[in-house]
C-alpha cells in the first residue's frame, strides 16, 4: 500500500446525508473478481443526472469528497471504497462514517477524515463560492485546509492513531499479524476441543 | 466489577493486547461467499500465503445466484465467472463449499445456524454486514470488508478496537401479530441509522427472551441498520433447544461441557453498559418504512410524515428527498399505498418459521391480481422443509412464485429485481435507493404485513383480510 502523508486536490461537495453503500455502488456492479474497474458503478443512479456534482466540468478532477453525515452506511462491500479510489478519490471528509466503511477505507488506503459537522458546512459554503477549489488534507498534522486570507478554513480531523500510523507508513496489516505467529499458535493450543470445525 | 456478555466473549478471544494497538482477536468461524472473497484469495496467491484454518472456514453461494433454473449454468457470464471463481478458490485452498445445487446451499446467515455451526460464545465474521444475525446465539458476529476477509484467511485473527457496550432492554410482551421485525424497525426509527455506531449491543428484557431463535435472528440481523458493530442476545434454554442435535453441534460429553460454559455467558448483575435504551414491547404495532433508509418508519396505522415535522434540518432534507424518490405525498395513510411486488425471503425473514407464518396468513386467499408475490426460501433446507409441510402448495395455489434459495431481491444482484418506479413490500432489511433494482421503491415490512399486502395489493395487516370461508359440506336431501 502507498504511504499517505498529505493530499491536495479538487474537492466535490456531496450534499446528502446517509449516502449508503448501495448508492456508492449498486449490487449489480459488484460482479468483478478484481480490485479495479469499479469506477463505472460509482454513484451509478446519480451519474445519469447532468446536474449531479461529479458531472460538472469544474469537478472533473475531483479527488476529495466532502459528504454529509453517516457516509457509507449499509453493506460491508469494500467495493464502495475501491469504486471511490478507482474513480480518483483519495479522501472522503464527513462528520460521521459507518464503522465498516471507515475500516475498509483504512485497509485499502482511502483516507476517511472525520470532522465536525460545522466544518463540512463551511467547506460546502467555500466550494459553493469557489467551484473547483482545492482542499488540503494533512495526515501528519491531522488538519483540513481550504482557501486563504481571512476566510481560510483550517481545522482538525479525527482518525484513530493506529490507522493513521499504518497509512503514514503504508503498512500491510497481514504482514504485521503474521509476525505474531507464536501468540496465535499459543491461543489455538488452548481452545476448547468442542468448538465446531467445518472439516 | 462484573462484565457484560459482550465483554466476556471478547475477552475469551483476545490473542494479544497492547497499548496503542487494536486487540488481536481470534476468529472461531469465517463464512465466505462469492461476492466479497475473490480479491481476498487473489491477495493470498500474490503474497504466497495459505488459508491458516480451512477447518474454521465455510463457503456458500448466495448473493449472485439465480432462484430460477438453478440447475442450469448461470446465464449472466459475469455472475457465472464470480461463482466459478469461488469454486476454484475453495478447491485450491481446501475450503468446504456448498455450491448451487447442494442440499446445504443457501444464504450464509441461514446456513450457519441451521447446520449448528453458529454457537454461543463464538466470534464469527463474514464479508457481509448482516453477519450480526449470528449474535442471536450469544456470539460476537460482524461483517468485514474484503481486506479483512484476506486477513482472516491468512491469520484466523482480526485487529479490532474494543467497542463500547450498549443494552437495549425491551420490556413487556409483543401484542399478538406484532413480530420481531416490527420490534427492530420500531427501534431503528427511534435511534436513527447511526444510533448504534461504535457499540456492541445486547438485546435483553422480557420481549427478547420470549422470541424464538428465528425472531432473535431477525432482531440481531438488523443491528447494522442502526449502525451497531454487532448485536447479541444471551444464550438460554431456547438457544440450547434449537442447537441440540444439529449436525455440527457438540455431542455427548462435549455437549455437556459446551452447555456448562454457555450458561456462564450472561451479563453480570453489577456489569455496566456504556449506554442503555429501554423500550416497551406492549405498545408496539405493525411497523413499516416510508423512506429510503431503515430509520424512516411509521406504524402501519400511520401516514407518510410531512418533512416539515422533523426538527433537524438534515432530517427534513432527507425526508423530502425520500418522498420524491418513493413517489409519496405527506399525509397519505400507509394503508392506501399500492404495492406491485411482495418479497418474502432474505437473511432477515427467510427461515422456516417465517415461511410458516406467511403461509398460515395467505392460506385460502389469492394474491391480488395486480401484485406479484415472490417467496424465496433462505436455504435449500428451508425450501425442502417447507415442501415437506406443504407450504409451497399454499403459496402456489394463492398465485405466488415459489423460488430457489438465495439472497435474491433483497439486494437485486441476481435477475430478481424491481423495475424503475416499481414498489415493493419487502421482508428484507434495506430500503435504500435502488437497493432492489434501479429506481425500485422499497417498503420494509414484517412477514404478516407482507402476506396480507400480497392479498390486498395495498400495505395491510392480517386484520384487514376478510376471513376465509371454508367450503361447507352440505348433506344432499334424497
């Protein structure tokens, strides 16, 4: 996984709450057996609407999504994260993420930056005034920045320490866990014999 | 200080705990299916890794399989490739698979409990958010993404931050005709879709204790719909009676040892939850959704709400968008909403008890002429059991379609989909935009409401049905 230190990119405002995983990518798009190509299903129902934010030319290069609360609710499909990444997004900013979506983002290298609801509103206002403006998300300092001068926005975002460290280092969880082999084997040796087995 | 049930089960599975790290948790059972596993197996191959414990892993085909012509090759080539990829991966890595056509095939969350693999005190994961279903047995069970599926395959563990705990205490008794589904839909409207976030929830109280295992599974299944990490219920005699004698349940002395341990899996009296919600079951009524998330619900006797009636602006905006998508007007009585398709099935309500209840209500009636009723058993075993009991005949005589086992119209990944604008009453778990097919409009309902709605063609409860008049044998005068 690539290291994530900081990212500056065009930010697209997605002014909806409860953007669930079926809206991020409907089930009919989940049939691929690869991790790529899912951008065709991203926000599939909305993409056919010319007025949808991502269809506007100023957001053609968007790589930061600024969304309403409860982003990523619903299914456990990591395809939702891949679809955002395949499309070109590096960061999603929201005031609340569903747990599984946030976990999947951390594993796949998409930064889910949780900010106060007021920060989302300020970013939306800023993007309304300056369509196509960029937002900087700095993982080292955990800050979100946009604009300059007296109206500049600078605020902190939340991410758990462990996920932050892994993203900064670009580390693979499985490699870390496999280094605990002795502890896993010791645990297994003490499991009750009546626990079920499938084979 | 005492511990909660969730804390006890969690503590029993900690392989390693250290400051600044999530706990490393051992996984007792890993369930897999065709949609969220191919990239995980690919990852193993790329890194030259193996499946650590194939004997704690079980695969079935459910999300993407047809419920018609299941004995023929899958028509859609992309779906077929996905299913064939699971078969190849299971063979290569030595994982037990119940494929389409197998007697144990079905929805992964129906198959685990019915085999007796789902047991109290276990940790169970699957690349599917409705894994919370298995919590009905007093297990910690939750959905994971594909990267985590790969992690469990390679290590039989997961890194997990310890969640907070919440109690949902449901006092009193559910009135007749009000089901576990109504209970959980009422709860979600009360909490909103994010209310459970960060918590493992323990459902308890008289109404929960009085539920069958099927009803408990319905409640735990929808834990994710209000954002909870997992939902569980303390195991009791109902749990043990359900499990005893099932193929993978412990036998003989092992059974006794297991039950002795399972009896200890209750929340201690002096344990503290981080949060508690108390509900009264005796005031609950049949409950249905009007919007596009499971927290947008009202009693069946109510009406479509006016968006202006919500206090929070974001709820008002969400309600306006939902009504527009659903094609509904504020103030319309729910009972006047006409439904095109009724779907009975899914990991929420696709078990034998659900089909029995639906058949009991529909028996002697006909499905409304403008409505179709799709009955999709949760597993092949459920289908066979239903056929043994003649339930299929009742459904077919009423005019319903009797299908093969799978997830089907719950998520509209296979050909069972709504068309744009088509309205469903569905016993499944999600009413998201496009969930059951692009442009489809979903009302989440209980089994009794689904069955009555199929007969009347509008959202209804069994109380709205005319009584079935049994043909009377008249003695002919000679």
